[in-house]
C-alpha cells in the first residue's frame, strides 16, 4: 500500500480512531497513524467502563441525559447529549458484534456498575477493571483483518496540509527521522487528551495536546477549553518522577469505598451529604483539595478496609495488583490518593457528524468538543462519546467521500534539525499549569501564566525544529495557552472550573 496517499487519514489509534476506521466502508482506503506504539493511548488505560442504557426505555435514556447535564452544570449542548444517549445502544451493539466482550454474570446477563454522578447502574465493563485494554485488543484484531486499513506506527503527525480552507492531509515524522506528507481526501484528528500539559496526570504521556496544536495552527474553532477534569483518586506517592500517575477507578467508590482525610474523617458529608463519595468528580476533587489545604498535606486516603479483599481482587484485578506492587493491600490498607489531571471536557468544536469548521477535517474522541460534557464530564461518558461520534464521522465519510479529489500540490518546507533539549520548557509549562490553572484558579495567577506561555510560544515559533520534542512542546504550550485564556474569560465558578477571584 502506498504510504503517502490515502482516502482517509486517521491520526490516533485509541478507541476513537480505531472505531472510526472499522466503521468506514471496506472500499475506502484508511491509514491510521500512531505516534508511538499502537497500544499507547488513554483508551488502553481506561478501567471503569462505558456508560450506556442498553435498551429502548425512554425513561432510562432520560435519566442518563439528566445525569450528564447535571454533571456538566447544564452548560452541555442538549442536542449533543440526546444524540449521545439515544445512539449509545447502537454504538455499543456494533462493538459487541465486532467481538468485544463485556463482563456477564453466570446467567449470561451483562453486569453493570455505577460511578460518580450516575443515578443507576449502567456502566459496561470488561475484565473487571481492564475495559479499555480489552476493547482495544479486540478492535485491533478486527483492524488487522481489514484489507483497507493500514496502521503506521511510530509516526507523528506534525501539521495539517491546508489550502483554501480545505485540509488535504498531514505532514508526518516517521521514527523521529523521515519527514514526509501523507495526502488524504479526509483527515480525522483522534489524538486524545492533554495530560502532559500538567505536572501530574493519569494520562498516557503521549497526550501532549498534538491534535489541539495542529487544529489551532490550522485555524479551527475551540470551545470550553477551561474545563479540565481532575480525577480525585490518582495513587499518591512521594517519590514519583514521572508526570504519569496510576488511576484508581471511581468504580471502587461505586462498590462502596470511602474517602478520609489524614485525620481519618469521612469528609464528603461536609460537601455533598447526599451523594457522598459518588458526587461528580469536580465536587470530589475540589473537596479533596480543600481537605489537603486544611490538614496541611498533599493527599487523602481511599478507604476499602470495610470491604472484602477477595472481592476487591476479583472485581479490580488491575488496581489491586498495582496497589500491591506499591505496598498497599486493598481491603486492608488505607490507600493514599490525590487529584491529577484526567480529561479535557472542551476541545476542537465539531458538529454531530464530528466535522470541524475546516473542510475535510473531522475531530473525534477526547480532542473534540461535541458539546456532550458541558462544564464537567460524567464518568464513563468519554468512551461512549468516542464510539458514538466515531460512528457518525464514519457514516458521514461513507456518504460524502466520492466527490472528493486528492490534492498533492504542496511544497513541503525544509526545516532545520537542531539537537535541542526541551525538558526545562516542558517543566516550566507543567509547573505554571499546576500552580495557577489547576483545580483552584484566580485572575492574578491566570494572567501571569498567560504571559509566561505567550513568551514560550513566541520563542518556540522563532526557532522551528524538525523534531518530535519540538512539536510536542509547541503543542503543549499552545494547548496550555488555550486553556489559560478560556479560564481567564470564565469569571464564574462552574463545573470543574473553580475561580476564587
Ligand atoms: C487512566 C484512565 C482511565 C480512564 N477510564 C475511563 C473509563 O473507565 N471510562 C471512560 O469513559 N473514560 C475513561 N477515561 C477517559 C478515556 O479513556 C479517554 O477519554 C478516551 O480513551 C480517549 O480516547 P481517544 O481515542 O480520543 O484518545 P486516546 O485513546 O488517548 O488515543 C490517542 C491516540 O492518538 C495518538 N496520537 C497523539 N498525538 C499524535 C500525533 N501527533 N501523531 C500521531 N498519533 C498521535 C496516540 O499515540 C494515541 O494512539 C480514562 C482515562 C484515563 C487516562
């Protein structure tokens, strides 16, 4: 297969990218790009599951819609939420027909769990807490069977090829060495999250905001960038050197775990007495932040000591084994946790077909703003969003691709290649974002960060460099800047955006 031209170029091999690829007609040539290894993605890390009312019951659909809107502080686009929930059944059914297996009881009935903000048990899971890994493995097996789909790994998309408001492909860097264009009739950005922009994140470290950076340089519209969700329970360790933190799924609280401060007080009763530990993530993360502040510490505890260790080991094998490796036995020990960056609720603005404002360009998955999350995402709605909107993007492409022509009329600019180390700049971005654009924000800190980021961006743009690290750092600063600018404009506190002044 000619690597340098294709019908559809999909940038990203997470759930969004893979599910779009398998829903595109087999007569259409699809190229899937992965920045590093195919399995390195947030999708592979997902533990909890996929929210879906797997039925036609209108009243249950209505409850899922209401839970999503409530978690999003009603800043969601109601049409998009209805689209998500009403198409959930069909999207998950397709996944199951493709061979994905979800956990069932011994009578063959699906086992559903509950997470924060959900009013009923509606979350599919697989392998206990290995949902993402299992879904990705099953989809990769399907992709490998499809002759029209070609995966190119260790290849980073650097920038989009654009002319007259139309996107015609992307410039890529293969194995950090070969620089060339891939021409395409349609391009789908499916690059996932932005975790590496912060000093601590639950995300895969590939999440440097590349899709956001590329779309920004191509003039796309963005919305709700200020709404960055912090997961309340990332495993805390005093000695970690990586930005990445291990996530302890909310489903552990769904099954009955408590949160306690370092004085062993079950503090959620002060913040949300009705929903307690299962309040939406913004409320729980903000409560933890407050407790850490009041008790002069940098963590709280997840308490499972009233639960059966055998049940916990069976239900959460991934979490159980990771905690054990770190010296904590679930069911016996208090587990130290702290919030970490987890999910970007905003992103590249798209319509219900996942189309952006640039012609031939789509955005799906975490990188997109479809309108479903509002000011905060309801747990387990993001994998569902990947499924529903990837399917609608694929449908739109299947219906419209015929009229498109491949445009290869581009002169590819030669760029210098310096051996620079961007580590200190990345650290600076993370430090400012952690300090001023994290769970609690104020005008002074946001303005200071805005200025620092502008300076970094201007310096980077002055000295372009054909390396993966240069482009990642540029994407990080541009993403950080979009978040900070939006956070400055939003003066009220709402959802996961808490302004104290
Ligand atoms: C630890 C963890 C647990 C989670 N648990 C859940 C859960 O239980 N339920 C739920 O609904 N959500 C969960 N989420 C959120 C959810 O997993 C993500 O929002 C979702 O997987 C995003 O999928 P995606 O396909 O958009 O991106 P990803 O799965 O992150 O995939 C992005 C892909 O893009 C590639 N890429 C990035 N930049 C480039 C580039 N420049 N060139 C080429 N390729 C590039 C990456 O290599 C990767 O293949 C969790 C997230 C994390 C981090």
